[in-house]
C-alpha cells in the first residue's frame, strides 16, 4: 500500500465515523493525574459526585444511577476507563467524551483508576 492510498483510507474511515487507531497511553505521572482530577471536577462531579461515589446532584435523575467509582472500581484499570470515556456506555447517562483531547481522557482515566484504591 502506498502512502497516498493509506492516507486516503484513513480519510475515508474518518468520514464514515470509523474509529482510528489511538496513540499509546501516555506515561502516568503525578502531573497527569492532577490534570485528571481537575477534569473530573469540571466533567464528572455532577453525576459521580465530588468523591466519585455516584452521588452527584444529577445522580437522582439518572436511571441507572451513576457508578460508585470508589466501591466499584473498573475492571481493566485505566485502559478500560479510557475506553468508556471515549465511547460512553449505551443505556446509561454515561456519554462519550470524544470532545476532550485524548491526553485529557487518559488523565481522567488515571485519576478515576485511583479512586478505586480509596475503598481498599
């Protein structure tokens, strides 16, 4: 495959809404986790609550209720959380956060992964 045909294939996939391969996960650093904490405050607290316990002000209106990220940590860790942030969860209020830059979604994933350790 030539570089030109590969570029055409990627452009076509993007137009059709096909997911493009994502870059490797960035290294987990304290600064990235702090960025995730700030993003959590802006994007997640309304549903998941300030501590991630599923008790945000919007939680009562959602069926099913938002996940308690402390008591029910995501199996699969940060990669699984990143996937949920990127795709959302059908049948719930958990929307896709594709509008956030990939690095910010990874930052959120690393922060949320740490919330599960609070219950242990």
